[in-house]
């Protein structure tokens, strides 16, 4: 799980790892999380193979009977119900026809779903942040996994978007972890012949707390 680096005999939790498990374990260790109350994008539950499963599991496209069908923007739970929520939404922007693309194309989108536009992504992220704020108890924590993406020839720094939205909704961005990847599917050499932006080999885990922001990020 968490790495074993030590400093003066004290276990150190690192902000960077090649493993989802390491990062989830580190977050749980740092913030005294024994079990998440809700995963609102549960899918097949891959996150939880080595952890206690969340008490409640929802997904817009449930993969098993134990998962309740619900959109993360409108969840069937009472206000101030949970201490810890996990949200791992899609991050790709691939239009409306990626599911009909020929075999071997849009592999990541077909596996993890995708948005038709950046506006759709922004609306989903914002409305889910708002809904999770409603569900969290005071000082509760939302763990939000996201990734930056290049779409239509432009970098979309989604992790910055998430932080700005969270602050506007009165979350405190408490921590940030970076998940590294050694390999990613790409189209260079086939679909794309020239590179214009750095290939993304990392994603983020935001730790957002329902409490007053302790850092002033307002413009001067």
C-alpha cells in the first residue's frame, strides 16, 4: 500500500505514486478514513479490491445489482449524510459518436465513457461538486480523481478547473496527489503525425473538505 520511505524513523506519505492503491491508502491513512461512505461513480469497483467497499455505491451505468442507478449530480440521499465520498468521473472529450467508431479507435473513451464537449464536462463536474457538498457533513471529505486532457488542439487543465469550482462552492482544497502512469494508449504515428502538447502521463486525486478555505486564493 503506502510507500515505506522514512525520515528520522517516521513513515512519510508521498504525494506521488504509480499506484491507485498507494494513493487511496495514503489518503485514508492521513485523514483517518476507515471506509468511504459513498462511491458515486462505482463502475466495477476496481478501486476497492484491496479496501473495504464503500457503504453505498452508485453509478449512471451500474455494472452489478449491488450498485444503485443514479447520476452523481442527483443522488438519493439526505443532506449532511456522509463523511467521505469518492468521485472518479470520465475525463475525455470525444464528441457524440465515439461509441460507433471502428474497432481499435477511441479505446479509452469506450472503456471509461467520455463527454461530448468541454462544457458538458464542466457542468457535470460542477453539479457533482455541488451535490456532494450537500451530502457531506461539516468537515467531510470528497476525493475527486481527474485528469487534464488535450481536445480540439487545446490543453484543458481540468485539475485547475476542479480547484476553482471547489473554492467557489466553499470547499477547502486540502491536499493533492499525483498518479503517474508508465504507459498510455496514444495515436501518434497513426492518426497524429505531429505533436503539439506534452502527452499526459499523470492524473490527480484532489482531497476537498467541506469547511472554510484556509488559504486566500483571491486575486490581488
